[in-house]
C-alpha cells in the first residue's frame, strides 16, 4: 500500500497497523514527508520520557507509562498517526506489553510504525536482541506501507 492510498483509507479493519522500514537517514526524510502530508508523527521515546520525568512516585511508573502512552496516541483527533523511536517501551521498569498496546490502539487509529530495524514474519525486532525485545504482530495482518517512492 502507498501513502496516498492510506490517506484515503477509512478504519474498517479490526487492526489498522502498518510499518515502513528505513535506515536512520531515510527515516528522517519519511518523518518530514509524513508531516508535510499532515500526518501526526510522534517520537514515542522522547514524548513518553518527558511525561514520565514528571512522575514523582517510582512505584506507579508502570501505570503512569501505560496511561501516558495511551493518552499520547489516543487523545489526538488525527485518524492516522506515525510513531517511531519505540525502544523506551521495552524498559523493564515500565512493565509494558507494547505489542498489545499498539494492537489495541490500531483498532481506533491507523498506526504507522517507522521502523529502522529488522522485520521477519510480522515480528519487528532489533537485530542483536531478536528474542528479547520485539513487537510480535504475527497474529494480525500487519501491512507494509511503501513510502520510499514517495519521498
């Protein structure tokens, strides 16, 4: 699917989850291009860290992280959201299930994951930590969005 096709898409599927694979230089171009097309782009690592920095009680950081992430992605009126820099979601202290959270949000929003790492069988992972840190979307129809020809 291309970005132009996605822009005309309505939310009719159970999960509306897409990814585009890129290298670091090209990811910056993709972010600029998505913003140019009025797609909200969220640097999850940065935004979530800013929210969690306000948390005074470390005992509730996991709850705060979950609520902050949901608010970050669901509070916008935008029907399409692109996200990147997801490593913070795997911090052990946050005790999150990032794959499940993103699947749940993709029921009401079209999510585009801008991914710099590896993808195998609908599992997004870091090369050196494939089994430990991954986003497993093998149980849903994770779709690829081709942006490279549009940048």
